[in-house]
């Protein structure tokens, strides 16, 4: 599909707490990934080069930054704009900002619909370009009744009714004008952008939506979505890794992805981050992808002094390439010094960031060898790691 004229507008300013968990639903997780991060990924899978304008609630800035940082999509995102009191006001704020992008077509999407398929996005983009305004609709399958006072008053003909999804696609200039007019007229009661467009006199074309493109709303929606995602990742594998680096001259060590001031350094070809090396091998082991030396030969001058997050990130990329998920990593650092305790949380945070997973999926422990052996004699640091990875079931059947 041609994405050169396209910009996405993601509406993520809602408080959406009906789903439980005490935070807005777009920041909740499904199988380890935030809803918002999944939504960004779904849009970028369809259109990698299209910019994304997001509207957020000002109170959610920290949640937003964390979701973006772990989803690895920051490069495609325009700075978020603060939303208004209603969805309609939030969309207007987003459109005003998106209009600086020089794109013609905008796809307005609810953050809580993270299962939008590439096919649906492509069809909406195509229809929006052809017709100026297009929305995905689904036929109503249940019988519909008029009710009042707890009693059925009559039937409703469902043949003329449809439920409406997002993304909804529009000519950017036209929908921006429609939203401005609605705001000027004091109309704040529109439920979606198709309603604003229609009120402003724009004909709105329909295409067939996707039943899988659900809007996550209730706790049950989240439970079902989580089960569905995990059920597809039923091939569970474990890998282990082990590494040692010797102390040498220096005044700091790299360990667990952070720099720690110490009275010695660690010697090695790269930055000698023994913890990240063990972890990289554990992940490679879990997917049967060889070891760190095979991917990053130690005699290759390219890796001299390299920051080891490159190695770990590559292992995570290989897992993602298998459409897998890193379920958990567990790391043990073995040394007499430096003391790991004061740095444990910073290391967990950094590793979670590199692997793009939540911190509760990263375990980090430390131990000594009671002054026995090379670690006990403070000659070096050892690290061992285990990684649990979930892969799509049946991929190799
Ligand atoms: Mg090593």
C-alpha cells in the first residue's frame, strides 16, 4: 500500500478504567506488551514509514514514555499532544498538530484497538483516498429490541444497522475543518469522527470491518485477549548462558548494562559486560541460534569496545523474528565486589529496556563464592543466566 500521504492519529487520552487494574486501559499489558505499544506496532506493520501523532492525557506522560520506550517505536512517533475533556476535543487537538505534517490522509484510531490488521488498515487507507471518508463497519448479528422499564417494547430492524470500528480514514483537511466547525458550533456530543464528518456534510463510505479488531473495554476483554495471545505462543523454550571476564586495570566496570565505578575494570574485546553476555547466550540458546561468539566474532575489530546492549538487542530481535515473546530472564552475577545490591534495580530497568519487556519479567540476583575459586579471589566476575521464550506453536511442524 502507498503510505507516503498517510499519517496516523492515535487517540489515547481516555481514562478508560472500566477495565480495572487502576491505570487507563491503553497502558495495561496483554501477554507482556502494553496495549498502546501493540497499537503502535500494528499501525507500523501496515505502514512503517507513516508518522504517528498521539493524543494523551497530561497525567499519563510517564506511562506513555515507558510504553514507547519498551515498544521500540519511538522513531516513528511525533511528540504527543495533550487531549481535551472529550474524545472529540482530543481528536481536534491531534488533528491540529497532524496538519503540520503535510500529509493528505489521516487514519484516526482508538488506542484500545490493538488488533487492527494490516489488511484492514490498508483497505481503510485506500477507501479514504478514494472517497474522502471511510469507516469499517460490522453487521449486527444479535436480534435488536426497543426496551423500556425492563420490558421489550418492539423489534428493531437490524438490516440497516452496523457497529463501527476504527481506524476511520479521512482527507486530513476535510476532517480537520469538520472538527473545527463542530467545536465552534458548541457540539461536543459526537461519539466518533464519522459522526462529525456526517454532521459537516461529508459523505462517509463504509468497508467491512474485522471482528478481531475489538475495542478492549472490560476486564473480560483483557483476560480473553491475554489468553488468545498466550495460546498462540505455546511452544515454551528455555536457554541458559554462562560467561566470565577477568579483572584488569581500570576504574569502572560495565555490568548489567550500566556503568559502575570500581577499583578495577573488566578485560575483554567488547565492554566485557559479563552479565549481558550470559543473558545474550541464554536467549540465543532458547531459540537454538548458536552463541554470542557466532553472531559477534571476538576477532572482528568491529566489536572492539562495543557496548554489549548491541548483543542483547540482537538476541531479542532474533526472538521477535521468530514471532516469539521473551517470557522471563533470570540472571545471577557471581563476584565478591563490586556490591550488586545497590545497582540491582537500575540493572533490571536497563535490561527490561533493552529487551523491550516489563521489569517484572527480569530477575537479577547476586552471590559470592565464599572467597573460594577465581571469583572468591577477586580475579574476575562470572554470570549465569536462564531465559524462557514463548514461540508460536506449530511453526516447525
Ligand atoms: Mg563475554
